[in-house]
């Protein structure tokens, strides 16, 4: 699903799907910007896990909480700040700089 | 503006706006109050009658604001109520940009406002087709891309964000260059400092501009490795053009210096890219930062050593 050359590290995405909770609303497939999901017999499956960028759109829109993902900020500088201060990485978009 | 300068003055007052002459059946679209987002949406809707509900995202674009939750369920519900949209339109559908989805729970919006959320396409330019197709998006409309132009447009931001760090680094470079057999010499600081500035700026160019531009064609999935490779190539060029007379330790310092700066700045581009995951970036950083730090340290020591 991803553009050739524009795929990131393998086997790191924290996306998890509990298939038995899926009610087949297909919203995860709608909101995913990278085509991670497909539907087989009206039930969601993760077909392109390595394309997942952990944006969290699928999980926040899943009405039965069948999806879990550790969504967060992907900026290197924000992660360094998080390491240094021991807090959750957060970018300072709302101040005068940009990051995302 | 896109460079991050004066961004805070670039806000739209939240509330309900009309495009064309919308009636009670016209589509109702939600937007962030970042002026670039709002203007982009307005121009995409040219010739279409529609309502735009601008929510307060503190002047941040839809995707970034959704990641932080400011473009989110609570704010949408609040604005729907304060703008009394239920009295303005007869239908009960809110068109929310797909990239706003990380901050939104469609089922909770429906519960609180009675409006069902229909996620629009990723790009506002696809909206006329989406609206004409009875709110159906093609799979291509749902995908985020990262084209050459999209990458290039972001490169000035990268440099702009780093401007403070770059100034500190230049100061450090001049101080380091002044160290020598006279303990510290201002003449040496100036002469050797300006000589070291060229590779430093070349490293930033390699990591912030060339690597993003060539991103899909560079080997390795690690941005840091992509940047280091471009840095080494640039260092080769510099060595051939400017430093043919340089001693071996100075050349090694040059290569390590340019590569580590290019690698670090390229790694920072993960934050601008549209496909990297936080878990991946963290893993990459754990691998790359020790290498970057070590080569920068060795380069610094060789550079100081070459003054004696």
C-alpha cells in the first residue's frame, strides 16, 4: 500500500486488533491514511502493519475499542525532550515553532 | 508563513462561515482555524454553496492538531452547540477532514450532537468530487502521499526550526577552532572557525534539504542513515574541491563532521514526514544517536588536534 521507498522500519508499530470485538463498521479502513486495514467477511484485518504510522485515527474512531495503538508525536526533537524531562513526548506546535 | 515565522498571527476566528449562498440543505464542513487550512478549503469549494464550521485549534493545521487532540471530539461538540448548527441545516451530517480523525471519535460526536460524522478526503482539492459522489471517497482520496514537491515545501521549516541550535553550534565551532598551541587564539578562532563553517552548513544542507528531496531513492529505511550517506557524498565533493591540500586527520574530521550533522538533521525530518511512526522514530534514535555523537566527538578531537 505504501509508496516504494517511503516505508519505515519493520515490526515496530504498536497497533493491535482484537478481532472478536470488531462489529464491521469499516470506520478504521475509512480513516486510515496508509491503507493498513482490509475487511474479510465483514471483519477487520491488519494487512499492512508496517505502513502504520501510529496516528491513532482508527483507535479513536473504533466504537467497540477493538483497536489499540500507542499514538504519539513522531518528531525526533520531541522524543529527545521527552527523554530528558522524563515526560510524554510533545511537540511545541502551539508555541511559536512548528514540528509536525 | 509556512516557515513558522509569525504563525501565531495566522488564525481565523472560530465559528460558522458561509461559502457561496448555502441553504439548510447545504453540506456542513469542519475546519481548523489555521488560515492556510481555511483558505485552502475555501478555494477548493469555489462555486459550491456550503457551510464551514471553524473550530479552535490554536492556529494549528488539522493533522497536527488532531494528533494533539485540539482538533477533537470535545471542541467539535462545543462549536456545534455554540454555532447552533442544528438550527441552520436540516440534515444531520458533519463532514470532517479525514486527517482530523486521530482526534475525533465519530460515535461520541453523534451521541452528543445528533450529527453523524462523514470523513472527507485527505486533500481539500478532492472535495468537489467527494460531494458530487454523495460523500463517497475513492481509495486514492483516502491515502496520504509524500511527493517530491510536498517534501521540498517542508525543507525551509526544518532549517527554521533549527535556527537557534544552528547559532549555538556555530558559536561552539568558533570557540573550538580557537584552541591551539597558544591555548586560545582569536585569530585562529576566526580563520579556522570560518573554514569549519562551510562543512557545517553543507551538513545542514545535506540533512535538511537534499535528503528530504531524494528520500525514496536513498538506501536504508533509517532517515539517519540516508542523511549520513548524503553527508559523506557532500564531504567527498568538498574534499575534492576545497581541501585537496588537507592532512588526513583533517579529512577524517571533515567526513565525520558533515556526516554526523547531515544524519542528525535528516533524522529530524521524520517529524515532517507523513509515514513514520513514533515507535519507529524512537527505535531509529536509539540506534543512530550513539553513532552521531561518537563521530561528532572524534571529528572535534581531530579538529582540535590538527591545530597543534
